[in-house]
């Protein structure tokens, strides 16, 4: 572990805050503040991702050493680490919120692996920073388990995401009022070490722009392109435009994947949007059980449902417009930024059409197929049909079977099943005709569908069950769920229970269908 090689370009090349203390404050003219993690009472390693350990250059012996929990619990630093909290702002629920920053995230440093890859190691829940405002800088076990598991599940599903190296219990309680209803209680605390090439967010650029700090903005943009987008060519405005366009494209691809697997981020504020197009900041996210584009897991969002499943593509576009606005001081006209936004729309349409073709097992997506998918989605919504189970079953279904028995597991409501059955039968007949007209042979089609339609997703109630047992001291549920999610497209004999539909008891249970931002 002591052999990890750090090259901390962010703090070494960018202006930092001269003050070195966690005192809460406004930080102007600087992109980061040095701050050490606050040690915890009794750090214990609860879970780790072997794949991420290998990525950053840590072996199983490193993970097993007592130093590991101390370092990734915030009680010790390795040589070369230079901890800091990043300074950024953001639009929250559509309103400009000013300075936010890493209130409970502390980057330890940038590891350069033997393969030459750069990985930022960031603790979440490691104690107060200058950006903690009124909060404590800590995180509870339940939300840390959710971030840990979902980061890895998303990766294995093929969705661009930040990763998670470790989950460390702190041995300290954290007080949270889970439903903001005046009932605070102590909960076990934990710290996740997140890993990504960079945790830069749209909000990092918005904050200096909002303050008229154009030189600082330019410095950060130049740095980002140099470090994280070295393949981009050109200079000046041309280079900035190319960079913005690439951020737009990556964002489009990421959101199209969310829609493919039924992931709802829940808090798509601009401070939670990565410029690398990675899914970032797992909070009150959720997974679609019955197909419902209006569903949001976030109780804070229950009124406006801004971040509902079906709105994610348009919210991503809105966020990119805010990002474009932040970059506008660096560009003469607005055309380049408008072109970038058009790239988002085009890239999203392309990715969506690709998703349609893959989910339906077609060689290509024709114009009619877009309508075909829309009709199907309408039926799934009307019939309260499970999204994951339906598409997986479609792969092997007898399309002429009027009983719809291949989809038995996917229905939540017998009456609604009766209502949509005629429509579904018609749809399946039309789909069978379309398939007959497609060039793919049966085996190729099945494989294409298998790899687009997961058997296992991180259903909200599965995480909650793992959390319930973990809070009672048994981490085996977390380990097993992590292992199931390593191969989400494979049938895993003996693990059928992880592939079932949401049980009735979980329908309206806290943590299963409703999540608050309290974490
Ligand atoms: P989020 O909605 O989780 O993305 O958080 C929005 C802002 O609140 C970010 O600046 C976070 O760092 C900050 N924040 C959230 N929870 C805490 C906490 N417990 N302590 C300090 N800052 C926090
Ligand atoms: Mg955040």
C-alpha cells in the first residue's frame, strides 16, 4: 500500500485556499481547500471491491492489512497523499444555490497506476470541511452501503460511473432525522472511498463563472482538458467548443444507459453532474420496478417530481445549458455552445435508438421501431408491468402464446394485467412480424437481448434488506449482493431470489420506494 504512486495534479497545478482549517467559510479565488480527514473511533473494513483495488494497484494483502481500514477510514495518510475538499456551486432543483463544495468528501490524492491510469481516491463521510455549512461532514451506514453497492452494480451493468473501493465502518454514531419529521436518532456511521479519474462537476465551472472569476474559470477549463481530455486537439475557442461537445455527448450516453437499465438518479442537480459523463453522487436514487416514467425515489422531489425517471434526458439537457452558460465568458459567440447542445440532442437520439434495437434484439432501429417501443412502454405503464422482468422474458418468450405466461412474473396487479392483455397480445404479434423481417439469426438476437436486458438490477428493496442485516452487524447480505451484481446479465443458478419482482411489503416501505436526502 505504501508503494502507491501519487501525482496530485489538481492541488499542484490549480490555485488553492490559503487557509488550512475546516472552519466553514466562503472560499473565493480558489478551487480547493486543504483539509485532513477527521479520525474516527474504530475504523473497520466492512466491504471492498476487489476489481477497484486491482485498478488502483492494491492487492488482497494490502486490503487485509490493518492499515487499510485506518487509511480509508480517515485515520492515517499514506506518503504522497495531499487531502483537499473541492470548491463548486450548483443549481439545486432548478435554482442557483451558490457555493456548495465538498461538504463531506475529501480527496486523498491522485494515484497513477502501473498501467498509467490516473485514479482520484475520495473519501465520503470523512468529517467537516470548509464547505460543510451547517452539516457534520459524516455519512450513515445505510447511505454508504447504497453508494458502495450501486457504484459497482452500475459499472458491471456497463453504465459509466464512479467506482467504490471500500466501505469502512467508523464505530461512531451519526445523528440523522431520516424523514425530516423531528425524530432524529443515532445511526451507525461509515465512509466510502470513491474512485474515478476525476470528480469534477458542472458546478466546478459554474461557481467561478457566477462570481465573474473568468481567469480562474479559464485556468480550470485548461487544466481539465490537459489532464482529463488530452486527446482533444486545437486551441482557444475551438478547443473549448470541442470539449463542451464531448461533455454533451458523454452525458447523453450516460443518461441513455440509465433509461436502458431503469436507473433513476433522484438528484440531478448540476453539482451532481460529472464532466466525464460518469454517474456520480449516489443519494436517494432508485430502480424502476413496474415501468413508470413518472416515478421518483426522492421524497424531497415528491412534489414537483423534477427528477422523475422519464424526465432524466430533458433534465440532463437543461443542466448542460446551465453548464454552457458558465462557459460562455470563454467564447465569443453562442453558436459553438448551441452546437454542443445540439450534439447532446443528436447523441441522445442515437443512443436511444441503439437501446431500442438492442433491447428488442433487432439489427437496427428503424423509424417504426421507435413508435413500437413507445407503444410497449405505454402498455407496461398502464399494466403496471415490471420493466426488467418483462424485457428479460421477451428474449425467450413464445410470441404467439395468448396466455402471456412467459411474463407471469412481471405483473404486479391481476386486474391491470387483464386490462392490457389484449394490447400486449397485439404488440407481441406486431413485434413477431418485425422480427421476421430482421436479418439477425435467433442465436445472435438472443445474445444481443441478453446483453442489453439485465437479469439482475439493484432493486431498492434488495439494498434495504442488505442494510437491515448490516445494521444488525451481519455484512453477508452486502457481500452477496455485490457478488450477484458482478454478473448482472448472467443467469446465476441458486440466486433466483435476487431476480424476482418487488415483494408487496416493499411497495411503500421507507428505503424501498421512498428515500430522503438525509444520509
Ligand atoms: P447532495 O445533495 O448530497 O449532492 O449534497 C449537496 C451539498 O450538500 C454538497 O455540497 C454536499 O457536500 C453537502 N452535504 C450533504 N450532506 C452533508 C453532510 N452530512 N455534511 C456536510 N455537507 C454535506
Ligand atoms: Mg452532491
